[in-house]
């Protein structure tokens, strides 16, 4: 069943998946997080998706995290008279920040201080690095450059200047408008593009707090400068994305694998969820099956310690969006069968908070007692997130009677969620949990479970207690699939 998979799947929504029917298929296929890419689409388009996801999530009893991905200060070329030009290797061209229409030999840029950010010898990459220019000289607002690798350059394609310091604000005017929309509609995560330093995260956090929103921040690591400030950025963020597209252009393709592992490792060490993204099943945009290299890429991202893997164009505009989700689900599930993915426990850490100490103790207890599940009674999901960082083999379930808490937790490794009725004591909680675990097929009579909670429970105290319980209720059995939440069903039709 879908609940058995630990690494989560982020699905980018686009023309191939934006209808309500398609969104239902995506959830049934295994989507945990719906990514709304604000580089494309209008607010009214995104709002339809938000409403559909929330409606379907409730109907299917399958919480889904909504992630707003801000465009960021992406540098782009301008427009051309014929919509495109052809660049020939060795050709001399002018790149300009003047307000002109592009043509053969003339490339306009929307980055107004490009000419002050470059120097002779600077590399300029276009269209995700497919085309490369070298700056020869600078004359006012014009840069004379030589084409190193040519090809067709179309309107509004991206421009990267690896290693150059670009004086741009982390939030553009468009980003601020998009952010206001996202916060107004209670999106769970905001992904900040082209993060360079910790102050970028602080600025976004300040805006979120001013709006009294509970939205969390994902730092997209895709700049050389971000790697220089990596630990600070990770500490200040709620989650991290390894945005391999622009990152590969910035650091160079041969360096990318090591940087991916470094980012994941630091995120794991600091207990922050980390998403590995870009071209994970790129060939399936057009083809019904992945390449062997893509299968291995997904497997290695799981083994490296990713909390979630992301599909981009594969599900936004590809021919086989639901097959992509299912393919990723199957590869992840197969990799997770090995025991070496579990129990990153260390007893040599510095002094922990009470919640972190309880979390570590719960994992040790689950290991030593061969417990079936660790159950976290939660109002925020914080303790459950800490437990996830220890990668327990036991099933990890966050339990709450506050439905608004459930959706954001779908990004976190291994974490499943259960909603229960209101409670007044730990006995009430155990009774509710016991019934649902057995009826949903997540555990059976006689299994041991570990509970973490704040005592006294009805006062909403932070996590300070742990209890071992053996499931009784011998008269209870697993319910039929059509009576239980989607992710607990044996067979999922999509």
C-alpha cells in the first residue's frame, strides 16, 4: 500500500495534471506533495488546483502538501523579431541591457546591471546551459561575446552567469505578488528560488510572520553563493531543495553529484527535510519507460538520504504523468526494502531538548522491542519530524484531531498521518489509535507500539512522555478497502 513507502513524491502540476480528474489520478498514483510552479500560469489557474487538491484530499482521506514555488529573480534574454535566432560556434554577438528587440547578432537581456557584473572571460550560459558564450569586452551597456556552443535561442530563455556576483533582490516584484496570493490561500510551503545567503530566508520569514501565516520555507539550493553559506541557509530554513538544473550550470556537471550528496548530508544532520529535484525521469516526458540511468539516479537519491523526490516537466507537461508517479513509487519502494536505509541513531550528540530526547528514545525502544509503529500525538508535527530524522524502521504515524496539521506533514520522510476524534486523556488517544491502526491494516492485535505525547494531554503540553503499548482489541479486524483512507488500501486504481 502507498503508506508503506517512506520517501515522498513531489509532483509538479501543469497542463497534464491540472484538471480535477487528473489530480485525483495523481493522488491515487502516489503523489504526496503538489508543486505549483509560479514561473508559469495565472493566479486563477493555481486557485482551481488548490481548491481541487483540498477537496480531493478530504474525500480520499489522503492529506496532500501544497507547495508554492516562487519564480525568483531569474535572468532571461529578451524577445527576438522572429521569436528566435541561431547562434553559430565562433560567431561574434552583442549582449545588451538596452531596451531593444533582438535579432541576428544581438541578444537583449532583462538584467539591467549585467554589464557591471561581468568582465572579459566571463562565461554566459543560455537555455539551461545548452548554449555558451564568452565575454570578450564591455562597452557601456553592451557586451561583445563569442559563441562557444551554439544552437537555437528562443524568446525569454534563461541566462546564467556562473561565479559572477549578481546584485539582485531575492524576491522580485512578481514574487511578492505571488507570495501574497499563496499566503492568502494557506499554502503549506513556500519555495524560495536562487537563495544566496541566510538573509534571504530571514526576509521571507519576516513577510510570512507579518501575514500571521503558518507556511514553512523551502530553500532552493541552485547558486554557488548558496553553497558557500550552505549550513546557515539550511539552519534557517524549514526544508531544502537540491535544484539540480541551475545548480549544475553554476558548479559544473562533473561537480554536481558531490554537491548533491553534500547538501543532502547537511540537511540530514540538521534534521531538515530535503527534496532532490530535476530530470529524475526526464525521458518519460516522451517515453512510457525510464532509462536505466534514471532508475539508478532515483535509487541513489533515496540511498543518499532524500526525504522526497520531485517530478517536474514529467508530470507538468509530459505524456505519461501518472505512469511517472507510479514508476517513481515502485523504484523507491524496492530500494527501501534494504535495512541499511534505517536507524541513523547516534548517542554522541550534544544535549537535546526534551522533545528530541523523547524522539531518540522512541527510536531506540522501537528498535529494541521490534515495535510495529511509533505514534506521535501532535499539534504541530515537530516531534514527528525529529523522529523522522532518525529514520526508524518502525512505521511512523502522526496523530492529531487538528486537520490543518496533517497536510504539511506529507513532505516528511516516512511520516503517515491519522486524524482522531477529540480526546481528554491518553487512554482516549490509545483507544482511538488502536482501533484505527487495526482497521486500516497498519498493525494487528499483539503488536507493540511506542507513543510519544505531552502530559497532561488535554492541556496541549509539548512532548515530554513516552509509553509502550501492546495492541489488544481482539475483535477488531481490517476493514474493506472502500472504507479506509486511500493510502492504506491494498490496491490503488489510478
